C-alpha cells in the first residue's frame, strides 16, 4: 500500500475474497480477519481514500469502522440484503458492479447479444434498489464489470462503448488490472 501511494495511487481497494472466475467464497469472519487490519494500518499512516471490496454487510461495516471510505460491491448489493441500509446509513459512496451470478458461476453466464444494452438494463434494478434504500444519487458509482462473466469480445466492446454508460448519469469506474482478456488479445 505504501509503495502504491508513493507511485501515485489515488484510491486503494482492499478485499479479502477472491473474485476470480470459479473462486469459492470465504467466510465473513475470514474476510474480516484479512481486510480490517490492513485498512486500519493504511488509515493510521495515510489519508488516501480506501475502498473495501466486499459483498458482505458485516465486513463493510467493520471496514468502515476501521477507516474505509467507499464500499465496492461486486454483487451490486444483491448478495447481502443489509448492505444497502448500511451504505445509506453511513452516507458513503458505493460501487455497483455488473455481474451475472457469483464469482463461482459467472463464467457460465458469459453470453451477450448486445453487451452494453444488457449491462445497462441489468444495472437499473441495482440502482433503483440503492436509491430506494436511501442512498443519495451522488454516492452511486457504476462499474460495467469488465472481466466478470464476460468474453474477451464483450470486454473490448465495453471499453470501446464506455461512453454509452454515461446515460446512467452516474460516475463510471472500470477495473482493468490483471484481466485475462488482456493477455488473450496480446497473445501473452
């Protein structure tokens, strides 16, 4: 984290559960054990914004208590029914990411006819649920979920047509690091 800050990172995203395709979930206790001390240590030495990457309300709550500033939920708050209420109560930004299924099953649903329009349509219920829970519109960030249950051509289409996501009227976050499709298109 210190090296990343020195190299110019603007935000650090800390997660304790792999979201790679086919990955198994970890228990909330294990996720908290992995995440909270790291966030507390970063917060003790830096004011950099910290995002907690979790689908679990308890982990998010403990991470926010330890100094996290943002909740980054790959399930767009559909995994844990208490997540939206926590985010609304705390008044923190939330990243709603598009993904069909779970990290374990998402590759089984990697088939799109019109990638962008399907992502837009499938993000609408998450946005409506967030607003309905009392999350302020200015606290919502959307993520098209590059690499999450999408084929290489879908990922490239998302990047090429990213401006189409502006129609949602929310800031857009795109995570591209360590994505297998990059190696695939570069043949590396």
